C-alpha cells in the first residue's frame, strides 16, 4: 500500500511543485 501511494503522489507533486519541495510534500502527505 505504501509503495502504491508513493509513485502517484510523487508524480503529482513533481508536476505541481519543484523537485526539492516535492520530496518534502511527498513525505508529509504520506505521513
């Protein structure tokens, strides 16, 4: 489940914000 949520969230965040912010947003959204 965690792995399945990582790919979609990472791709959407990358398109919305830069790479640096995408990494922090992805971790915060997962938690």
